[in-house]
């Protein structure tokens, strides 16, 4: 039976865990919550500190033994070695010569039953007196873990690679020698980039509005191993009526995970070529091709509208090249005023013959 399990709970291991299991649990938790991989999550830094400090005690057999017998308060108040037999901590007091110590450390309540005690990590020294245990800087704990072979417990990871230039020598690194701190001083954190992807849409989709599901591939980190992986993600994209080419549909934090955070993604609306219409702002232009005979003598056409309707357009002739007629409110919706629409413009193009016989020319001269 152990006095308390808070440090074991921080690493998600049982009090009977072996040293190897504690190392593996710390490696997994430290990689998951490391500040370099959680730029947009301040709470991850606190979790990283907790698991590092839990590992610092549980990885030391002597400190672990003392913690198992008497709890964290005893260590923090100077109990680096086990107290004499029979001097176990009693509710409201401390064993041996520590009875005069204050009732709390770093916001911890006094020694009571283990089930009702709250838990809070601190990097400071004991709240009163001297000789108590002080936690090391979490980055130094992590760096020492790497130097002692922690990276060899699984596949190499980018986070561990930060410490290949760490300080040599034995014993625990001092805070000013933290490789993490040196790396932060060497280069500022890069800004999160924005990725732009084209989004082709038809004029009918721009007229009616549309809802699309776009599948993208994004690079991220596996929570368990910390390795780089590629995953699929489905994004719901709404095309609002009247959108113009170049409109950006923005998604924040859905792209690749990188050192500065997670990329933003912008879809850029691109209009697909239409077989009938040409867009001009909110208007639609439609061309009617006539041969010379039709242009001179008259013609009839069925004109389709973007909303699927048709109407008849007739002219008795003659109709000159470039002749236009406008039909109000038959174009595309105006994006900022969806209840209003642009116009449809019908323009005539006359196809002249490429050659005429002498007889045809003479006949036309007589007629015209």
C-alpha cells in the first residue's frame, strides 16, 4: 500500500509499475504535451511540467520509496531519506523533526487522509524551512531523459532531436544550459502559414448556392508515438449565391501541423468555363450566331436562362453584328443582396460567308 498515487496518476501508471514502464509512460506523455508541439495550447505546458516532475521522483528509486511510504508533502519538506521506523506522517502533522514546518507547499493543503488531498506541482522550494526537495526545470528533466537514452526507447522523434547539442558532463543540467532555451534564443518561432487551394465551381452553383464536402490530406503528429503521419479530413464548404471568382473561403487551423502551430486553409473560388454564358460581374452575356441570310431576313431563337427557363427571341431583320438586347434581373444574384440579380445580355454575332461566286455577287448587288 502506498501513501498516495498522485504522481503515478500523472503518468497513468500503477504504483506497481516497473522503472521501464515509468520511462515509457513519461516518454509518451512528454512527447504529447511538449510545448514545441502545442504552441496554441497553453495548458499543455502545465501538463508537460506535471509529467516531468512526476518522472523526476518516480525514476529515482530512493525518492520513489520515500514517496510511496510518506507522500509528496514529506519529500517537499525535507524528507529526502526515509524517517525512522514508527515516525509515519499522522493527520495534521509531519514525522520526526518536521513538525514545525508550515501546513502547505505551493498551494498544497496540510497532511490529511490521502483520499481528500489535492495535488499541485511547483518548481519552487519548500514553503518554509530549508533542506526540502525542489523540482528541477521540466526542460532539464526532459533533456536529461534524452541524454540517458530515452530517445532509444522508440523511433526517433523531431522533439528529441532538439537535444543533440545539449550540454555534456554528468548530473542534472542547470536551467541556463537548457537546450530548449538555447534553441528558442537562436531562432524565433515561425509564423503559421496559410495554404491556398483552388475551388472550381459552375455558374449554376454560383446562381443557386451549393454545399460541398472537400477531402484534404494533412500532416500531423501521432499522439502515441509522436511520429509524423498523414490523415484525411473532410471540410464542409458552403458556396453562397453570387460568389465571385477569387472569393476566399477560410478555415482556421485545419492544415498541416508545423513548428509555429497548425496551418490555415483558404479555398479560392474559380469559375468553370460555361458552354453558353460568359460572366461579367453580376451580368451574364449570351451569344447568338447568325448566318448572313438570317441576319438580313430575320431569325428566331430559344434563349435559355441560368435558372432553367426558356423564352423566344425573334427579329425580322436586318440585324447587324454586335446587336444586343438586355433582360433585367435574369443574371446572377448580387452576393451582398441575394434577392437582387444582374441582367442577361444577348449579343448577336453574324457569320459572313468566306467566298461568293460572281453570280451571287451580281445578284446581291441587284438586290441591295
